[in-house]
């Protein structure tokens, strides 16, 4: 009888523990919902407190960790070097990493770290996260687009410096004209050897983004820019340069057409409906 009594007591205690765990999880989700509401209302400090409480009550709640990271990231201002601002970025990174420690293939955490590093100017780190994002979500056009944008930013610096060194202020003028010193032509060839593969890679990434989202105007804009870089690095071959510029101009026209259509659609949605009486 004593044995069965002990079993009964242990069962009751176990039931109480499960009930307590269940209550904690319910309370955690309640704080998560409050946090989401505050987040949507841009009450980020209140949202952060709610998400932190939700995580304390249920450490396995991935959604709360993701929202907490996003709340920190939402307060980060790219280009502002203040300690408080950088602390927001650091907090966001830490929380995203906690998500990945729990779920290594969490697409939102990987993309969040990619965007955060991109906004901080850590371009190679951002590239790594977006490549990882493509492995997890190969149908996400944003990852391909951002890698293409990174390729442009990393190659554009050298071309701008070359233009400055040659005294070319007109961005529409060729980097290497018909009459140019051999040293300038060699500089252009060295730059082409250094950057042309990355430019072509960026074009491929942006083409993939457009394949996945045909109205991706920002991708068209960067394709225009990369083809103009490619035109510069033809290094005096005017036929190739004109071909690249034609493609660039086509992307300008396509981008403008898409943006115009998007503005028209947005205006149509917000226009008041006039009804007859």
C-alpha cells in the first residue's frame, strides 16, 4: 500500500509540474502576442520587454527570439557610429545567433544577419549569410539581389578611383578613349582582370533575382550599373562598350516602366471610389 501511495504522490507531483510548464508556455505566448502588437505600433522598448519575458518563460520559443532580434535591428540606424546604435546591432546579432543555435537552418535568422551586416558595411560577411540564405531558400529573390548589389559596391570603388586618376569627370565618357597613354590602358586591363569576374557574377545573381521576381525594379537598377562598369572595362573596345551600354539603357527603361506601373497601381488602390446616387 505504501508503494502505491508513493506512486500516486509522484504522479500528482508530475501532473502539477506539467501543469506549471503548460501555464508558463501559455503565459509566454501571451507576452509574445503583446510584444508583436507593440512591435507593430513601433513601441520597440515595450516590445523588447515582452519578448524577453516570453523567452524567460519559454526558452524554446523561437518566434519570440526572432522578434526580439528584429526589434533590436529595427532601432539600428545604418551609418550612425554612436555606442548606443552599435549596441542595438550587437544585441540583434546575438539574438539571431541564439535562434541559429537552436535552429541552424532558420531562414529568417540567416536573412536577418545578412541584412544587418549589409547595413553595417560588413559586405563579405553579408555575402556569406546571403549565400547561406540561398541554400536554405533558393527561391528568395532578395538574397540574389543583395549579392549582386554587394558585387557592384565592391567593384565600383576601383573604377571611380581610375576615373579620378585619369581626370575623367563625365560619367558618360569612356574610361579609355581612342587616344590614351599605354599606362592608362594597362591600368584598365589590370582593373578588368581584378573585377570583371565579380561584375559578371553580380549580373548572374541579379538575372536570377529577376527570374524569380519579374518586376524587381531595384534589381534592374543594379543591372544597369553593373553593365556600365562592364562597358568601362572594355578598355577601349568601342564595339563591346556600346553593346554593354545598350543593355544598361534597356534596364533603365524597364526599371522606369515598372516603377511607373507600381506607382499607378498604388494610386489606384488609395483613390476614393466615386459612386452615383
